[in-house]
C-alpha cells in the first residue's frame, strides 16, 4: 500500500514552497498540523508566545501611521496586486485549503475565488470611500462627514474558511488605510502562512508598502487574547463560535474597542406549499451537506409545510442515503471529512440528544474512508416532533433537523425561535408569502434568501447576522465603514459666530 501520509505531507510542503513560504515556518515547530483527509501530519509550525504579540502590534501600528497617508486609490493598487497574485496562485492555494481542512477541490478553489472577488470589490471601493455634505442650519456654514483610517485591525478566523475570511477583512482594511494583524485558527496555520507569503509578493511588487502592514500571529488562545486586549487595536473582527465571540466581545467592550463578530448560525429554510420541490431538493442538499456541514451558513433546520412534507422528505432521505462521502483529494465525493475527532463526538452527542427528545435519525454514522485517524460521516437527517434539545444549538457537523408546519406564521416563529440569527431562506412562488417572509415581521436573520439555500453568499452583500451571531457585517455593501473612523466637520466660512439651536452667548 502506498504511504498516503507521506505523500500528503510531501504535497503540502511542495505547495508551501511553491507559494513562497520559507521552510523554517513549517519544517519544525511545536505544533503539528494534521490533515483531516487522512490524519497525516502535514507540517510542524512554530507557535508564538503571547508576550511577543506586543512587538508585532508595534510594527503594525508603525505601518498604519505611514499607510494612512497614502492616497486611498494608491492603497487600492496594493489590493489589486494581491488579487493578481491570488489569481496566479489560485490552484496551489485552493489545493492547500483542501489538504489542510478537507474541502472538496471546487470548494477549495471557490474559497480562493472569494478572495479574488473581494480584492476586486475593494479596489473599486478605494475610489469610493465617500463622505457626506449635510445642510447646515447656520448661514455661511458647511457640515460634512468624512472617513479616516482607524488603525490596526485584528482578524481572528476559523478553520472552515481559513483564508477567505481574512481576505474579506484585510482587503477592506487595507484600502481603508489600516494595518492588519491576523490570528488564524490553530487548525489551519499552513494556508495562513501561504496567504501571508502571497501578500508579501504583492507588497514587493507594489514597492513601498510599509513593513508590518499585514502580520500573521500563529499561536494559541493567549496570543488571540493579547491581540484583543491591546489598546493600539481599535477594531477586532472575529469569526467562530458564540462562546469565543462572547469572550472577545466582552474584552473589547471593556476597552471600548469595536467588535465585528460573525459567530454561530442555526440557519433554517422554509419550504412552502408553492415551492418548486426539485429546486428545493438540490438547494437543501448543498446547503445542509456541502462542506460536510461546516459552514457558518450551513442549513441546519428545514421547516416543511405539511402539504409537501410527505413528497419532499422521503426524496431527501434517499439523497442522504446515496450522497457520496469520501476522500476529497482522490475522488469526486461531495462530502469530505469533519475537521477532527472532537467534531465527530459533538455530532454523535447531538444525535443522541435528538433521539432522546423524540427525533428520528437517518444517517449520521461514521464511514471508514481512510482509517481511524480521520473522521468521515454520512450526513444525518433528523425528523423532529418539536424544536427542542439540540435543534436550538449549532453543532458544526452535517445534521439537518426537519420540522413540519401548518401556516406561515408558525414557520416564521420556528425559524426565528433560536438564539442565532445568521442566514435563512424560503422556497416558494407565492409572492405574498415570500414578501411577508422578507418583511419586518419575517425572517430575523442578517441574510434571508429566496429559492436558494442559506449558504454560499456572494461577497457583494454585507455578511453577518443578528442575536448570538454577533451583529457584525463583513465583506460587501457598506461594511467598509467598520474599518474606518467617522469624523463630523462643521466649518464656518463667515464672519460671525451663530450658535446652533439659536443659543445666545454674547461676551
Ligand atoms: C463561514 O462559514 O464562516 O456564505 C462563511 C457562505 C460563504 C461564507 C461562509 N461565502 O457560505
């Protein structure tokens, strides 16, 4: 039998060297990086101590002081070059994403495409960081609002989108005139090293970008805490669990720093009586099983009208029974591995609790693809009598809870009846039901889609959600404003001094 472990390690290391990462950064270090594909150790990376973070932030702060003076369209040129380098290295970085976190090839490549897209978006934005001119109530006065760079932006990212989430934040922060300090997931340091190397190629082509504009911190929790607690970091964007976000948000609030939180989702889709069921079936399959259920936006609940339940759900069960689960690198399986054994345990625990409160489970069992050191599962569909137990929690695994409803109000109440508020969707062709769902009394989520699933957002919209999802918005629309500071300017170009609100103070 060929030694696949040795071959994955060799491939990862050759990709890292092709992408320009120095061997010292992955050849020997305290932290082993394990591929979920087969459990092989891909590399060993040195981890930073929390005590070293301050110095890295000092360099980033120096970089910010210089970068904020560079005209924004010129800053956009650096991001244009970053997008260019990402295009040139798309295959290698996409492959490394697949090796490190187990994504199917098209999803690994899709993640890099998402990075390219946000770079393009940010380049255009670099000429559009518009302020306002507001009518003043006073004669010979002008009232304006402008946006200035804010400082060092901290980015904390999760394993499941190990590089795209950095780019949503970094591409915007860089055109906004900020420096970026990134603490990636301990489970995905290699793609972070590769991304940093790609950034450095772009910076070298740019010529005079200040050193320290983009800094990578590989470390454990203490390193993240040091970043979050540093007074020179006015904004921290954190993606991950609600538990992590609560800890980060509290620490940031203590020092009045800005938090951009993108935390847990418990995303539901409603299938109404007028839905195109063929389309819904395909959308549910991708939404609930794609990326092995490890997207923040993964569809975790399906709320089906009683009139279509017995048509849709048996068909869905057949898809669950036949979907290909396998090695994402050597097969065209649609469902790859879970990230690790802890994710497998959490999934099994959730399924047991669902059964205990009356759920009927289809699937969910472990599939032996590459032996004991990797964790592949058949996705699980769980028919639930009520929205109780694990249904109101986010379990980062491919579990879809299915519930039945009678009228739309009940369906919307079920959908909104969980602590999380990231993404949601509705299937149907009755415009009254659709518009009701999108209205103020409809979905309470940051994302509400029609006739598609809950995942796979484009970068052009603002991304994020409400309630325990944390309220932050990243990526498109006007999310850039979170990476700048707003300044209101009142300018008197006359010879007298009228006071606002007609106040008199004559001395
Ligand atoms: C995440 O899972 O953290 O909408 C982000 C999507 C992707 C991003 C997901 N564009 O599924």
